[in-house]
C-alpha cells in the first residue's frame, strides 16, 4: 500500500479483549504507534474529548454505549473536539438496513467481519486520501452519503431523492428557498 501511518492517532473501541488486541496488533503492523483503546462508547468519548484522535475505529455492539451511539455523540455533542473525525465502524452484520443505520448515524466507513489487515489498511487510507464532505441538515450531520461523483446524475434541484419529490418535500423546499 505504501502509506506511512506512524503519525496517526487512533482510538480503538472494542469490548472483546481478543478482538481489541488483534486490532491493535494490525494497526501496529501498519506502523501506527499512537493507539488508545476503550471498551465501550462512554469510555471512548471520554478519551476522544481529551485526545482528539485522527481516526476512530469502533465495534458496533457494546454496552452501555455502542458504536452507533458513540458516532452520534461525536457528530452532535457540543463537547466533541472534532465532529469531522472519520469513524470506521466494525460489525459482523452487512445487511442493507444495518449499513443504512450506520450511514444515517454519521459513520464514515463500514468494515464487515471477518476482514483482513489489508481491508483495514484500505479503509484507513481511504478516509485519509478521499475525505468526504460533511452535510448538515435539520436531522443529520455527517459525511456526505453520496459517493458517486462521475457526473451521471441528471437532477440538479435542491432534493435529489425520488422519495423526497414524491412526498411533497420538494414543494416545501422550493417555497422555503423563495423567501
């Protein structure tokens, strides 16, 4: 891959000790030396507030606070030192509703178990080399959900989704923009 990750600061959030050790080992193999670990979202947010890591790598399911709740806290809390930090969420579930929930919470990248060290390195390199713009609306703050930038979209209006136009949101949006 050719990347030099030694200057990165990573926060690994994983409640299963063997998996946490495996993740840290893989990150160290990639050259990352500044790694902090947490066992749940509450512990992670406390560490994040004090250290402002470059990337957060979090498992989804943990108690008392899971990776989705942690991501929402990072994105929306006034106490968050960096609402734009890339969050890579790790999970064993890849069904579309789960991916959509993670995306809607503000997760930057999704990594499905089992994964290889190369998969993890690619996700890290991707969030560094291709940072996504952030979107802020009345009910969402997080990375731009649209990944296609190839110019094939023909719609140029304020709302891009068909269901927005079908549900009358387009009319409301257009009236609001004319004020």
